[in-house]
């Protein structure tokens, strides 16, 4: 279950992202600030959410993307445009609608198609008028034939590492959550942690410690490798504020979430996310190194590169320590020409030196070309 490539155009602003292909394991987007690396991640996230979530606000985009699901390739194209409708008082209301959509399996089998009033859905001789403000994938997601496709796209749903590290959970909500989890585990004590992988970090940490000791040990060992002074990680109640939050034990002293340094807390969050992410997911991380201490980058990169080979990562970074650890064969060098975002492999860009010299040569070229 992999994202193979995407091509994107914002019909409002004119921004275009040329077709960019991704590696099955990791793709590192390398480029100067402002060239469009984050826009690529945003285009991926928006499109995958659009395929499975009814509550996404429509934007005037034209997109093509390809995903591989259980060895089948699906190319999904859609176009969202303005729709001018005159109301009863003769004013014009702008609304965005799907004006074009097509899903093709393995290059030839049309699963869904719409172009204006021409609507086709595989398995249906006649198709009732669909909602114009929702993807056909959502509207037929409950059909037996479509479920595996939707499940695959959901697995590819970008799991952005949540860095709202100062949030807390109110007492009532947390107690309700604990009761539901306990009930769920009693019904199915052998259930996989995967069904909880979408939850916020504090809740995942609680579940791991209470019900999945091996998973918790993996999290704790990674944290301990970085911060030897930490004796435990837990979710505890701050009774004065009636909330639950992350806490650590350091040399016998309990440090609540607001007492932990931002860099340390963010590193713990990263570790929990990377260890507990659902198998075969697509993970988007923008500027991986932001807020991390230098000593933390190596261990997190090790988890990312070596321990979660089941995941597909698309990340951006400006940090030489990250960039140098990722083979330049996995780079996509991003540049921007006015409103068009382009991409090149390191080899196409003329960066064919050893990994040790690759980043140095890239920086030298940008400097020579007057870009930095």
C-alpha cells in the first residue's frame, strides 16, 4: 500500500506541482526554503483525506495520483471547480463541486468516472445523480467492491506526527476513555494495537503501558537510550487542573508535562508515534528536525530508517545530519520556477558523488548559482 506519484494544480493560484514519483520506503524532499516542499506534502494530505472524509472543504484543485494497493495500481484523477448558482433573489453563490473524477485500476479498468452529467460506476447499469460536492469514492465506499480500495487509501492516509505536545486531556474524557478501552480489551484481549494507532500520543502511551507491555518496553527503551535519567513514562493526573498529561520519572522525581523541556517532550512524542504507527501507512513529516536536540536526531533517524521498514516516509529536512543519513538515491531535489514546482533526482541534478560528498556538493552548487 504505497503512494507512487502525484501531480497537482491549484486552479485559484496557478501553483503547479509537476509529477513527482516516490520511493516505496523513504523519499527525502530537499530544497531551499519556499520552493514548495511543504506544498507537496499538503497536496498529498488533502487528496487522501478527500477520498475518505466527507467533511473536507472543497478547494479548486486538479490532481492526479497513483496508489498501489495489494499489488494493484489505482490512478485517481479529480478536478474541483467553482459552480455559479443563481438563487431566488438573483445573487450568485460560489460553490466548489467535482466537475471531473476518474479511478482506473491497472491502467485499463474504469472503476468510477464522471465528467459533467456523464456518470459511470463499476457494477451499476444506472447511476443515480451523485452528490456534486463529494468524491464518488466516498459515496460508494460501503459497496463490497469498493471497501478494499477505501481501506487501502485509508492505510495510505498521511499520519502526520502530531506535535501539539502541550495539550492535556480533561479528567472526565480520560476516565470515559479508560472505561471504553478496558471494555474493548475484555472483549478481545488479543486485539492488535493497530486499531488504536490513530489516537493522540498520550492515549496511545496509556494503552501501551496498561495492555501492551512489549510495545511500551520498546518505547521506553528508545527513550532511555536518549535520556538515561528517565526511569519511567506515564500518563498521570494533575489534580489541581483536573487533567491528565504525560509525565516522566527522573531520578525519583515526577516531572509533569509542563515541566519537561520542549525538545525532550517532542522527542518522546516522536518515538511513540514512530513505534506505534499502523503498518503500511504513509507518513508525512515536514522539517523532521524542528525542535529536536542534536543528540536526538540520530536515534529518531535510526527508528525511521531501520526499524520501521513497513512504512513509507515522505519527509522534508534542512538539517545536514538528517540529509547525510539518507542515501542521495532517495532524494528529490525541489525547485520552483515562478508558479511551477519541479523535482529532480540527485543523479539528474548532477549530484552523483559519494554519499559523504553529496550534501556538500549540493550546497556548493546552490551557492555557485546564487541561490544562497
